[in-house]
C-alpha cells in the first residue's frame, strides 16, 4: 500500500507556479509540474483535499477542481474511496536533464543552443516607452490594408493559399522599381528574395555563403539579433569598432579576411553613424580583393528626418559582393514579418532554392496585398505622414533629457530611425538603470549590452521614441531620470544643471 506523501512538494511547486486565471489553474500547474519532474512519483498518494487546502490557505473547492482536472487528464487516478494517487502510467522523463545537472531541471540543449540562450537579448515585452525598433502602429492605415488584403482572400484567389516558391512576382517587381528610385540600386525582380524578417534573412545568408567556423565581422556596438543569428549558425563572430564614420576595421584584422561582414552603413545600429564614402569604398574594395561578402542591413533608411534615403552599398558595388537586406517591420508594423534580400545575379537561383528548401515559403496573400499597397502609393504616403510625427517625438525626447541632464549625457545619431541613443558622460551601470526603470514600467536597452568587447563598451541607453506620443512622453522620461539619478555618483549630480 503506497504511503501518503507529505504536502511539501506541492507547497513548494505552488509557491513557484505562475498565477494564471485563478488559484485552481495555479494549483493544477503546480501538481502537474511536481508529477512530471518526479517529485511526486508514480503511485504516490496525494494529500486529502481538506488537508491540502488548509496547508495552502485556499478553499477546499479550489483543490477539488484542480484534482478533478488532473484526474480527467490522466495525471491522477482515484481508487474507490482509498484516496487520490499519481497515475501508475506517469513516469518522469528520462535523459532530459543535462549531464551533471544535479536534478535542477536544466534542459539538455546543444552547445550551439547554449550559446544562443546565453546571449539572448529578445524581450517578452514588445511595446511601450521606450522599446527600440517599434513603430507607432496606431497611425497605420489598417482600413486600407484590410480592404486590399481582403481581395486576395477571396475564393478566386485560392491559388495564393498554397506554398510559395520564389516569392510573389509582382511584389518583387515593385520592390526592384522602388529600390531603383530610392536607393540607386539596379536590380531585377529575380534578384529579390522574400523572407520572414531580418533574422531569417541573415540566417539564410549564413547558411548559403558560409560554413561552420568561418569568420564574420560584426559592428561593435552592433545589432545583437544579427550577432546571435550568426553565432547560432556556427560562425566565429569578430567585433570591429565603430566611430563617427561607421565601421573602423582594426589594422591587425585586415590580415585575417572574414567570410561575412555585417554592416548598417546608412544608419549604424545603435549609434546612428553614417558610413563615410571613403569607408564605403574601402570596404567594397577589401571585400572584392579577399572574396568576402558584405551584408548591408538597411533597416530604417526610410525614416530620415533631414534628407532623402541614402544610396546603398549595393548600388555602389561594382564587384557585386553585397547582399542587401530590407524590412517592412519598422515602416509598417512588426507583425507583418516580411523582409527581403537583394542578391547578385549569380546568386539569385541559389538563394531562391535554399529559401524554399529551408523555410517553405508562404504568406502569398500578404505579399500580394503589400505589392498593391506599394504600387498604389499607400506605402510612400504612410512614410510621409510618419516622418514629421517621429521627428517631433525625437526632438521632444531629446529636449526633455538634455534639459535635466545637460552635459551628463551626449546623443548619438538621431538623424534617422526610431530610436535615440544616449551616452553617459560617466561610466554608470546602465544595466542597473534599465532594471530600475523596468520596475516602473519603462523599457530601455542598456547601450553596453550591444558590445561584444569591453574595449568598445559604452555606458548609456537606447531609447525607442516612436511608439510614445508627445503628450505622454513626460512621465516615462521622469521615471528614467529617477533611475539615472539613483545610480549617479554624488560628485556628478551637478553636471546636468
């Protein structure tokens, strides 16, 4: 006869279980986790509903309902008035723990998986002040988009419900024309490859053009997402510093040519630096001479506040060593998840086949709607509406911060894009500042986290102003200022006036 177990395993699991739609679900999750982890072994008797309710300080009905759900799903079984037991059919999974984990529940992932998780920087929070890279979707013309998209969801357009291959032709044609007018790029529709976001674009490039162990140069500070994708693909990521003219290749590194070079020349992320013409020509000449491939990330060139979009590296390259990456997430809305590559003609077939083979293309109704949205002028009209709105928000944020902090901060970039980078004059703990602000509901990314090497690490904040209306900006700024003030040294408190 199995012995009745102690309530401690359930109490411990209940204390750590997330609160989801009430106490019943919380208790259900706690008991289920205790069973699956082996802390409640098969055949073990559970405490009575009355004693467990008393121990947890909940109503007996809460325990009864949780037990009923677990009984219905087969985790528990009743034995005719003898009690409630863990089902004999439930066995704790074997071999799922990391070797030597000591029962701490760490999942055994690959070495590449561990590297990816160790460097992960994506957030569960994806909106609000001051989340970088998020547009204000409240101004997007959803009524127009819905009307256009609806035409491609009708029965007569059922062919668009199938898998795709090579992307939707009219969208590729429209993009080739658009890039010719705005980026001085000469390309055919066949060179355009439609993908689901920039991360997939970088992953596809790494898989097609590089092998595990190859070197990839990365701007430092630079975009953490691209860096993590390249590392996850098994490449050795080598940091190269950034200054006011963009990527500044270390002289000693020139003797060890990389396979890939990732740059954001039109608006370096996160510093906002624009790569000078001299640096552009030098980079293209270096790539041609050594057989390297340049990945040009043009993530927000549409949102320039003082000039037209800057011509691309791709259009400047005579040797066709550049892969251009563009996205609609920043201009339209992130959930669209459509981006594109422009590759040299010699690589068009390889990238088309690899994209279909690896990712099984789809989203054809959205691609068709986007083609019409651009061709009918809605895309350009939306950009024209948003530029002055974002510029006003940028200037408001800069004024609010500089008015309080003065020379304690300097601003990087701010000529384009959806974020403002603030650099501290003294080496403050920007990670702690970000954590303090987050406790009060304000999201900001520490500038130091964008660097791979300590020598290039800067202390500051990357602040996304785009989703914050001017009339609602003062409160999150005040929260951020309090967080900064709490971490400044007393000797520096007078620096900001």
